C-alpha cells in the first residue's frame, strides 16, 4: 500500500456549500428523518410532540447531495477477487457506512453501481470513501490508491485485487 494521508487538511466543512444551511431551532429532514438541533444532525433523537410540530421541514445536506448527484467520494473496486467475493465486500462497505453514520448521519453511500468486473460506490463524504477503501484493503489486501481532487471536494479511492 502506498503511504497515504489520513485526511485532507486543506478543506474544511465550511468549504462544503451543502453544510452552509442557516437553520435556527429544530428541523427534520423530509428525506431521511434526521433531526437538526443545536447546529448538529442526529439520526436517532426523540422529539416531543410540540418540538415535532414546531420543527422546520428541510432536506439535510446528505439528502440534498443524493438528489443533486454530487458525491464527495467515489470508490472503485475491481479485480478477479472482487468477482468471487463481491457480496462479502459490499457487506463490508455497508457496515462501514452504518458505523460512520453513528458518528455523523450525513456520511452515506449514495449509490452502488455493479458493472460485473467493477463496482462503483459513490458517497456523500470523502471520509466515508476513504474509510470503505481502507476497510476493504485491511480485510482483503490488494492495491489501494487514494487521490484527492485539487479543485473540488472529491476523493477517488481505487482498490483492486
């Protein structure tokens, strides 16, 4: 495996226009049901009946990225080994998504496209793409490459074996 950085330090969340929503009070995403409170998104938070009535209906940043088809991460998986272990590898990717969503509900898999000998996974965050690539590499070895875009917030992760 090549020596790879763990995260980009030149981009902050403030450079993500999808996170620049100015929401006061409580909001509920009409796409996924996530709740925005105290300047943070939560997946599992209880609201009182009054809070739910007063909450604004919005689309969270992750649902907006899915709607606009604007991924921040692209994971390409390929090779003969993938064909023989595709279900296991995709389950690993989905487990990584679930674990990431516990920490940040805006980190999601947008789409999985199976092209037979190659699978493309798009994600709402560059961190989730890196996390999936590193998990697959850790579990199955192979070749892992992570590339960061210079001009847009996009990370390309490529794994093959």
